[in-house]
């Protein structure tokens, strides 16, 4: 194909301008559609929330939080990341918009969540 220089087994594809390693197809985003637990889907939800709530256009505020918990607010939206090995109680009245792990009233260890409430935390 290219005088023996094709050691990566690049495939010829007339549909794209850039040749790809044939095994890269297993990493394509379309192969991960429909599974809400995947990181790709979490990031898509987060990007949608960012756009819908105009995050980045307002001011970022640090909120009081326990050790090992990152808690910030931007407008009506709060973001918490639990970096501790213990569950953390969520603020009263919080409405969870998305989370990296299932949550109820507590934020599980090593989980993040984005929340808003009727009073716009």
C-alpha cells in the first residue's frame, strides 16, 4: 500500500481524509450510545446543563463544605464533588440535575453531582 511504511495497519477509507488504525473503530462514540452510566454520557449531560443554565456566564462562588468536599455555585446551580471515602449529606431542598453515581439524600464517596432547587441554590 505504501511501500512497507504502513506498520500501524492504517486502512484506506475514501469517506475520510485521514486514514485510521483499523482497531480505532471500537473506540468510536457511536458504540457507546444508550448507556447512561458511561463517562461519555455524563459529559454530554454536563455540557447540556452548562448550555441550558448559562454556566460560565455568571460568577463562581465557593460554598462552605466539609473537608474533602468541593462545593461551588454558579448562579442557580451548585456543583459538589465528594472526594472523601464517606457519604456526604446533600443540602436540604437540593434537586439533583445529574450525578456520576446514584444518589438520594447523600452524595456517595468519590461522586459528583450538579443540583439546583426551586429557590435556585
